[in-house]
C-alpha cells in the first residue's frame, strides 16, 4: 500500500471515527448534564475499569488481525472463514467466564472504587462480556482491509450507544440509565456485526478444507496479552487513580476534561487501524514497511501537535460542551492532551513492533505502567501535579521504546528489503 492508499483508507476510517465520535462524545456531555457529579465520576471509573479488564478482547483483536492479515496477503479466504468460526465459538465461552470471574471479584473492586452498588458491578460485567464477544468482528474486517465495513460498524455502534443511552438517561436520570443504554447498544452491535461478517464470507466453503484452524505460537500471544493489558491500562489507569485519590467532585472534573482530551487517541486510532494490518501484510510478503511506517508516523505527529495547540487555545471553550458545572476543568484540558498524545505515540510505535513480531517491548511497557501508578500517588497534591506525573510516565515509556528501536535497528533494517540487498 502506497502513501496515497494509506491516506485514502485512513481518511475513510477517520471520517467514520469522526462521525462515530460525534455520537460517542455527545453521549458523555449529555449524560453529564442529566446525572449527578457523583454518578458521572462512577460511570467514568466503571467504563475505564471495563476497558482494563477487557484486555482479553484486545488480545483477541491482535491475534485475529494478525492471522487474517497474513491469510489475506495470500488470498486464503478458506482460512479466514475457519478463523471466524473458531474465534466466534471461543469468544462466547470467554465472555461467560469473564462475567463470572468479574462478579466474584466485584466486592474488592467496588471497595477500591468506593462504589456500594452490586447492580452497577453486575451491569459492568455484562458490558465487558458483550465487549469480548463483539470485539472479534472489527479486527476481522480490519485484517481483510475492508475499512468501509469497519467504519460503518463503528458508526452504528456509536449511534446505538447514543440513542439508547440518551433515552434511558432521560427516563431514569441516573447512572443505571447510562450503563443500561451502553449494554443494549453493545448487544445490538454484536448482532449487526455478526450479520455483516457472515454475509461477507457466506460464499466461502470450508467443509472440504484439509485442516482445521488452530492458534500457534503461544509465546507470541502471551506477550501480546500483556502488551494489550498495558496499552489499555495507560489511558484508563488515570481515571481509576483519580477516583481513589481525590474527592468525588475533583474526580468528576478530571473525568470531564479527560473525555475531551483523549479524543486525540480516538483520532490517532484511525491511522493505527490502517497501519497495523498493512504492515503485517507487507512484512509477510517481505515488502517495504519501514519507510511506510515512518511517513505515516509523521502524519500522526503533526495531527497530535495541532490538537494540543487547540486544547491550549480553546480549552475553556471546549469544556463547556460538558456543561457549565465542569467549567473549572478547562485549564486541565491541554495538559491531559499532552498525556494523551504521548500515549498515542506509544500505542502507534508498539502496534508497529507487534506487526513485525517484536514483542520484547512488553517488559518496557510493564515498567511504564508501574511508573504511571507510582507517579500518580507521588504527584497527588493537586490535579495539575497529578497530570504532570501521568505525562512524565508516558514520556519515560516513549523514550525507552525509542531506545529499544535504536538498539535493535540492525534487526529492523535487516528485515527492510532495501537494506537487505
């Protein structure tokens, strides 16, 4: 894929991400206006928790994208359909197990987050289980480079979340309405995604396949599991730490600013969503992938700098989207934007390394995650200090990753076809 094709496909994902993002982000300001500050802080904490504990879904996503990208590079659609059937069954069983384990652990989790409702924990567990089941379909479209279908799926999910969330929040005006809307939207998204992938592969006959699909290279995927854990934890731990360290009012203000600032992560995912399967396919066919990655990284960096500049200039205006009661969070917006931008760069670089099967970075991410927690408690005097601590952790992690690439540059260049000649 040349840079023009990359920009075209990234534009498709970006446009769908933007449209879906409008509904996704509109959901949060709307909810913030109709529920209490306490409910809003608890909602964001539970959603962050579901992201972290939803790591099995992220891991499955990596595995599915890698395998399908590999099969797609060789036009092996029989293997692709075998994989779809295999992981659909695994996801159903995994979702049930995840829900049960979460319920068993919920008393301790609720105590840490200062939440006294078992019903909220049960609803969060269901959202996680549905997320695991539904999370396998997007990576299938991503691996087959069906970016339009991937975009449509994202828009439908965001629209359903907004519609059901708004309806139930208007009806109940509490956190139960918000979580209920998210849960119903998740179930609907799973049904639609299943229908789309089934229709896409309906003409592929796998009954005469010579062998069944099976996952191999378990060491790679064990590393992938922990890499996914850390990548999900980085942009979620801050919400949990704030909820534990600060008052409920301060946690609510931070959550409001974080929602807006972390839009840069969502926007960056449009580039990453195209880069990851393309680099896998190029690496599999031994095509040029390094220059492609560097050019796309430049596009990402320019976008992040522009976004932080907007937050710095208009942060106190943007925060009003969440409602006037969150106006005091305006000055935090650009600072959280720096933290989120550093993470976006980390995520992009790690996904590239995963695409070429360089999983040694898992240990560096473990150091970064531990540092994030330590600095969160160390810089807990006020929110300004806390956000600086989060940014320091991301900066150190990014430096470690770049140092890893420099140290292993010979390996990277050896795999680069121009250098190999």
